[in-house]
C-alpha cells in the first residue's frame, strides 16, 4: 500500500537530502540516516524548480520547499505519476533489473537475459524486472536499429543480433538523454528526440532505410511500429 500524502509529508519534513540519483525510471532522493523519496514521472510528469515567490506552474500536484527558499514543483497533467516514501530504494522500486547504461550491462549479459526466457522480445525488453528503464518508444527504435522483429522469441535471437541490440539500446537511450526526450504532444515539452524517430509514430510512412511502409501493430497491449522488410520475423 502506498503511503498517504500526509505520511509522506511527515516523513520528509526537516530531512536532509544526501544524494539524488536515478534507478530505472525513478528519480531517487536519498535521505540522510535512512529512507528514500522516489518519484516516478510516468507519462506526463516533470519537475520544475523555482524561487519561493514564483507562481506555481500548471498541473502542479506537489510542492517541495527547501530551507533556502527554493521550491520544487511536481507537475503532472495526466495524474499518472507517483511519489513514494520508502525505507530503502529496493523496497520502493520493486526489484528492478540491470541498468542498460551501466558498465555491467554487457552484450553477454543481455544474451543471457534473452536466452533464459522464451518470450516475445518486445514485452521482455519492456519488463522492468528484466531491464530497468526501457520504454515503448526506445524499445521500438532499438529493435529497428538491430533488425529484430518485436514478436521474435527472445531465445531465438543469435549472438550477432544480440550484439546489435545491445549497441542499439545504449545508442537510442543516450541520444534520448542528449535530446531531452521526445515531445510528442503538449504535455511533453522541451525535447526533440521525435525528430530522430526511424519507426515510432511513422506508421504508413516510408522506412528511412529500405523504403518499405512502416506498419503499426499491437504487441503485449502496446502500440508498436515495425518495418516489415528490415525486421523480418524469423
């Protein structure tokens, strides 16, 4: 059960933040002594810092006030975000998989994760317990760059394609960070990753590599974009 807003407020009042970092899709504010405040932005959340006398941005759902007068606003137009006060990071994040940009995430490790499960590769990559931090957009883009169909059984992906997928995952995530994410409608301001999409959101358009028509399908209840020629199933 998630703690109430009152419980979170009581748990963080007067506390000092020792470290701010990221675990998967969670922003982690490690508190001194014990505990962690975890923020998951979900589909439309963002954090905005402002001086104490500044007005609140639209769709502000929570405000964190610091002793130097700074205010941190948690804005979320679609109300999907989460704020969790946990005794530690692992209990709050629910057992996430390895970080795809960490030094320990090698092609060998990815190959073992894929081979150890017989699942369609896209739902497997989206499973945060397997790999932390991959979302729908970046999974579509990585699979395209690796030439792998989203429905391909994970245990049938050979070593050469595993290496391509490993490189593609890291490439698209780094590019997304550099471009400040994707701004695909009014609730996602500031990013321009959408200008580099090769398949996502391009159904009915020509593939940038081969000219075939990009197709839209549902995989694991998620909208999916694929080039039928560059990503042949099987």
